[in-house]
């Protein structure tokens, strides 16, 4: 039962990270996949990395 709670929490974190990434102008799908592997480290990266700048 403990494993099930861990996976639910990890899955929720991946969805939160995808939403954060999209809010910062990044690909939600790519960051969702990265979050599956890195979890809280991906959250930290999303928060500290600057928004991408696009050439005009």
C-alpha cells in the first residue's frame, strides 16, 4: 500500500510540473516526461530556469 501512495504522489507531481512548465512557456509534454525520471529535481529546474526568449 505504501508503494501505491508513492506512485500517486509522484504522478501528481509530474502533472504539476507540466502545468508549471506550460505557464513558463515551455513544453508541458517534454517536462512531464522529464518529471517522470527526475521528480522534484525537475520542479526545481522549472522554477530556476528563466523563461525562454524567442527572437523577434
